């Protein structure tokens, strides 16, 4: 979160978050004093987020249900972000369209930043990963333990991940909720080329949220670009 807060402080607002989901990034930015526009296609996520907006922030957050490929807002933004690996869930066909939409909505000195898993590491992942425990935490409402496990399957052009959240009751019952996400495979150079083709000039490529240089073994690819 410090990464996004730093860039928000540099650029100022209003800020547009593409794929805002349940507000994991949006809410901390709003609490830091920024005006936020959150765009997402998932009505359930937006409703969850809307219910969790504190009364003190209602007037500084605008939520919009829309398609990342076709939204059209009257505002222009000095800072547009796409965090939480949203970009890697877009197909290579859709990515240039989404980048062009972002460029159109930037101010003349605006910055667009996205973060995604390192595409090199995604391409090198094994064909299949069996379920294994990743973490555990205490359910905030029941106080019972929740165990988190993950698995994946890889095809020629994508990797499908699943996370199982097992809510363990004292009587032995297990309530499972599963979240899935599909990430498309694409060469890193093609990704960078899409930015140039969309009229976005890349000014930084980071490999982590400490802003270290991007490298083949870095955990992330974080791209900072401006409109040309």
C-alpha cells in the first residue's frame, strides 16, 4: 500500500482506479485524503465496497459499474491505477483496448500505473499445482479458524488459480468458499510494446513495490507510463 500512497501523493487527484473490486486499494487512498473514482464490472463487489465506505468518505468516492474496454467519463485524471494483478486477467486481445481507454482519460501530465505478476515467472510455472495450505487466519465474525489453500492448472495461453477458504467450526463442520482467477500468458516485451502502441510512454518498470528494477526473477512487473 505505501507504493500507491506515494504515487497518489505525487500526482494528486482526482484518482481513477480501474478494477477497484472491494476497495483494498481504493479505501486507503480515500482515507489518506484523495478523491477516488472506482470502476469495476462486478456489481456484487461494488455493492460490498459501497456498504463498507465510512460516512466520512461518502462524498469523496464515486463508484461506477462499467467495462474497462468501453467506459467514457467526463473527468480526466492526473493518476490512473490498475493494481492487484487485474491487468494479467485481461486477454492479450483486450489489453491494447484497455490501455487506450486509460490514455484517453489521463490529463496532459497524468500518470498510469499497473501492477501484475512477472509474466516470465507466470510462463515458467508448472503445468499443475496440487492443493496446499498457504495461510490461516481467524474469522472476524465467528472467531473460528479459516484455512487457505491454493491450486492451479496451466494451459498453452493461461494459468487458472483457485483459492479455497475453509471455515472450520468447533463441531467439525467445514464451510468452503472458493475464489478463482485466470491469468493470461504474454511475453513481457509484447506487454511493453502494447503501451507504446497505445500512445503511453513508459517511464519506469519496477520489479517490486519497493521500486526495485524489473528483472526476470522479480516477483512483479509494475509499469509507470504517461500519455504522449
